[in-house]
C-alpha cells in the first residue's frame, strides 16, 4: 500500500513539474540550469569581476560532495549573469534537466579536507570564505591566493589559510560571518556556539613580526614561512573569543545581528531559538524553549528590520519572531512546504521579502507585508519548482537584485548528482500593482509608436 501511495505522489509531482516547465517563459526573466556530477550542499555568490552592457561576470562558490573515488572540493566558478530583460523567451524555455549551462564555468578547484557542508563569504571581503566540514574546525580560505588543484585521488588536499579552533565535537553546518566586523560564528554537535575574530590572527602576526601595518579589512596574511609543510594541520590557527552554552542538542544554524557583531542567534535540534549578547556573558540573553514542534534547521535575521527573525524547521513551517517579544511565540507561521524546511533567507533588496527551501524540492518566495490581502492571504507569491529533489541551499544575489542561485541534492531521485539553477522571476511579479500597470502602459505606448 505504501508503494502505491508513493507512486501516486511521484505522479502528481511529475505532473506539477510538467505544468511548471510550460510556464517558464512566462514566470522567469532569466533561467539557467546546470547539472552537477556531484551534489553541492552549499552555494554562495562571490564578487563581481567584470561588468558589460548585457551581462556581468561574477564568482560563485559551491562544492562537490563525492563518494570518495575523487576528492571533495570547494569550487570557484565564473558566472555570466544576464541583465534584466535581455534573455529571449525562446532561450529561457529550452530547459533540460541534464544540461550544463554555458553561463557557468569552473574557474578554480580547491581540494577540501573532508566534505564541504557549508560555505560562507566574508562581507568585508568576499574573496575570504569559511567552510564547515565533518570536523570540529572552521576552515578559512583566501580564494584569490589559493592555487587551483587537480581533483585526482591521491593528490594532497589544499591547505587552509587559517583554522578556527574551539569546538569539542564536529561542527558541520551552523556557520555565519558578521556584516559589521570580520567575526565568525559557529555551532556544532558539542551544543556550543563559538565566536572568533579573524583580526585576532592579523594582530598575532603583527605582534610576532614587530609590524604595525594594517591589513585590508578581512584580509589574511599567510604565516607559512618557507612553505615546507603543505598539510592542513600546518595552517595557522585562531582561538575563540567566546564559547556560549545554552543548547541541549546539536546547534544547526547561527546568524549575526545585522547591526552588531556582539549580538547573534542560534537554533538547534532541541527546538530552541536562543539570542546571545557577547557583552553580557556566555549564557543566553533570551531563550525560546519550543520555537517549533520539531528540530530547527535554519535561522536568518532581517537586514532592514533587526526586530524580525526567521526560523525553519522539520515541522515543515517557517516562523517569524519579533525579538522584542520572543517568549510570546511567533508573530506569524508560514505553511506551504510539505516537507522539512532546510534554508531561509531574507532578501537583500526588499525588507519584507524572504525565501524558504525544503526537502519537498520547492523554493518559496514570500512577502510578509502581503499577509491578509484578498488575493494573497498567506504572503506566498512565487514558487520555484525547478528542482527534482530537496533544495539544500540558495542565496539571493546582493549585486543583482532578485537573482537567486539554488542547489538540490538529487541522489534520492536520480541515484546521484545534483542540480544548480540561477534564476530571476519576471519583475512584473514582484512590482507593486501601480508599477506593473505603469510598465504595461509604457509597453503599450511603445507598440503604438512602432511603424506598421
């Protein structure tokens, strides 16, 4: 009986995907699909490297989670980002799950010591990247100075530029970097939240060398010496500024307050949401004991309104909290996913818009200001259904508003591999009614002025 139900659900899912495919030219301003040999558990935008009339070139960070026959890698790709209203509908509609996009080219490969579970870039210098793997350490990489390696089994792994130590057990997913200072935050199986400053490494080097010259913000000075030891264990390390205790199970995600490197939050498998203030000690400032009805997987803090915090959970919901009154529970529950929510992120371009992705293969875009409206009572206004399996990560592009990169782990549905998609919905879908009508009138006027 279970098999029949499963096949029926699969049939409905395939019918939904077929319907979505037919709407691609209508829903999207741009869409690129890139089939991956190995799934990527994380994806992040890097710096823009080139600007042109119709497209920009931008770095993209992703990973390759292999089966051990080849090394796990941190991949730096060059992406051609087509500007709004440039791509033709005919090109957008040419969608094939197995295709590899010509807009995405591998630029550099770093042989990573262990799986790359999470990638985060430093806001002050997006060439500096932190990674989490299946170990207690956080690894810091200077992407520009790292040599590209051949991903062949037996080759020595790449050497991190810096190692952040302090966890007593594996720290695999919870990772964040502060937008105000070069601070790093991590959580792990030891139930701890740990805080570091990359500046502590720079200060130590300056003291050791007797130099007082300042490094550029977020920069990493290599103290390798004569280069005789290229193993990861020979990398310089930094000890934690603080270890914060309050969770009773694995910490799954962490996030800084957008306006302060001393304030941050965390969520975990104990169903708790905790706010911390490093200025007042190492115990929770506020603790919500049962923020959801199951494990919490993800959290994000609104960059425009620091009172709003989002959480996502295995109970299939996204919840929005007001930090001024956390213990009163969520101010709204967003329920549109059918399976566990894996990632939430506020839009860098709009204070009320955010995205959520889940194991159901859907990436939803919400606008909490639309809640209660007659035509949109729950705030959901776009569903990206391009992935075949669980969407494990996505990232809004702060350099190109409304452009999103998303990755799915397709191992369960296709027996291996993954999918990376870069997409931007049609702007008429997120513009206000007044803006949309004005745009249509402008287009109508253009048509009328054209010679017959």
